[in-house]
């Protein structure tokens, strides 16, 4: 899993009025939930754009007023009308303590059914997984090369190494549909 560095400043004042002032200054109010307690801080809005507007999942190296912490993105809130970034929650990573996170599913190869005229359809784009920080994958890779027309791959068919997939085992990940009329 790739790492992303982010600098933050501890928030002196909390509450709606203080958060509104931070947003005027183009800063985003944030919280870090961790084993050593919670920290309220803010980051520059332009610094987090590459973290949140991507299909990748990052380990975030947070530097909050000189204190280093490693975390993952837990939740992002947007303003419902203007769609501006409103708030970010981070979850601190602790060695040997499992966390739950959603990571993208990456389909590998060309399905056999596609080679004969079918269409590959992705049904599940994100997998909810549970893993320790050292075993967090950047994505869940699923090989679709043996998938024929009418065939499907379910969550239970995915081989995992050092992590657990929490989605229901019967959920369809990908399928190949044939041409209409054949």
C-alpha cells in the first residue's frame, strides 16, 4: 500500500463556528481516532485533494504539529448543496491490530468468454477487508482469465493472503454475459 504525507495543525477551538472559520481559510477540519486518544486538527484543502479524489487507498503519514502518526482515511463528509469538502476522519494504525477498510477490486487478465464475444461486467468495485496494517493490500486482485460466458466469480472464490474479505461470500464480483440473441 502506498503512503501519503499530510501536515496538520491542532485545532484550538472546536464547534461549528470554529469549523466554519477554518473552511473560510481553505482548511478542512479533521479528527484522528487512535488508541492514545482523539486529536482534532485541520489540514490545507489543497493538500488533501490527491488523497481523496483517487481510486487508490493510502496509508497516511500524518504530521500534526510535529507529532508523527500513521493512519488511514475513515470517512469523508461533503457539503450536501455545494459538494465542497466538509470534514475528514482518520483512523490511527497500530501494529498487529486489525482494521477494516474498503479497497478497490482489480480484475486481472482477459476473460475466456470475452474472447468468444461476451462482455465482462463488474458487479463489485470495492471489497471491505480486515487486515493488520502491515498486511493491508492496495487492492484485491481477481484473475478472470478462466471466466466463460454465463460464468461468474463470487467473493468466496477470491483467494486471500494475510487479510479477510468481509463482504458476503455469495456476492458476485464479476460475470460474463453473452451477446443478445445467441
